[in-house]
C-alpha cells in the first residue's frame, strides 16, 4: 500500500514537472520566455512549445493584436487664427518588438497608455497650430492625421510598437466659444430667413397685381364682347320689328300700346289718372268701346 502511494505521488510530481516545461502559444499572443529574470526568447509562432521548469524559466504572454488608444481627455488647442478647438482622437497600434516593449513598459499593455498619450497630444498640438479652423474641419483633416502618424512612427520605436493608424474622431469648438458661434449662426440664419420672406412678399405682391390686371383685362374684354353681341342682337331685333311693323301698321300700333301698358302698370299700387277718351287707352277700348268709358285702374 505504501509503495502504491509512493508511485502515485511520484507520477504526479513527474506530470507536474513535465507540464511546467510545456506551454501553448495562441495565434493572438506572443510568448516571452524569462530565464532568471532575463529575457531568454521571444516566441511568436503558435503551437506547443517547451522550456525549462520554474524557477529556471518562466513565460509571459503579450497580446499582439491591434490595440486602441483613445484620447484620455479633451483639451483645447489653438489654431493659427487663435481659435480654440477641442479634438478627440484615437491611435491604433500593436507590438512589433516584444523585448523592447517589455524593457520600456513592462508586461502590462495598459502601461503604454500613460506614456504614449502625452506624445500623441503634443503631436496634435503642433499640427493644429499650423492650420485654420476651416482646414481642421474640412480641407486639411486627412493631412493632419497623416502628419501626426509620421511623427509617432519615430517615437513608437523606443516603445517597441508599430503605429497602424491615427484618426480624428471629433473636432468641435471649445465650450466658451460654442455659444457665441451658435448665436452668430442663428443671427445669420434669421437674416437669410427675413430676406427670403421679404423677397417672397414682394414676389407675392407682384403676382397678385399681375393677376388683378389680367382679371380687369378679361372682364373688360368680356364686357366689350357682350355689348357687341347685345348690339348685334338689338340690331337684328329692330330689323325684324321694322319688317313686321311695315307689313301691318295696325299691328305695330297695337304692339306699341301693349308695351306702353306694360311699362306703365308694373305694380298693383301704380295709379294713373287720365282722360279715358285719350288715345292712350285706344287699344283697350277696341273698336266698340265708348269714348267716355272710365279709365281702368290698376
């Protein structure tokens, strides 16, 4: 029984020693092998690797993927016009020389943020002070990013890293000038709006005046055509009346008498006092009516 326990314990010790001599390198990592505190080897190929058991040799894994460094805080930067701008940026980097990286930053990847951020900020300060606000907002934005990247490539060598990309995320005015800029933009928009309203009002008055003029012309032309047609109709009617009256003068006299009666007695309240023997009532009396007959009342 004691022999079996000794065999089991011995096997466990052998397994532990054997396992301590092996390590697996992930394709996303780079392995740094230490020998008594000194960097012995850097392994960047993935797979199963071997080393001496601790404490003779130890292994530290570093992430070799692309890392992102964001601007820690937004600091105002003055342009060539002495305008204050706030710029948010980011830097993409990755480890190129693991030995150099560890010598300058240790094994913690986050340590480089505190050392690289001031360098990036200083590079942006130097580039922005050469440009105007318009250049930073539109025309020279890409050139600023490229120039900052070139500056950082030389600085990055001492850290054992490679600068992959530099980007500007946001460019804005500082808080103390933002309100003034907005007020100026608002005033400009109000001026343009008032100008557009005045122009629209003038155009509206012009259109209404033109429409009124066209209406008066159309009404005048319509009245002229109506009067012309009416005159032509009256002329034709007069010709017809003249022809009819010429054929029978007695009928013409009778028709005129009826027209006179229609014009004289338009309402029941109309009263006419006249001698019944006058020629006015000749058509009413007829051929057998007495000359002294009373005048009709209506």
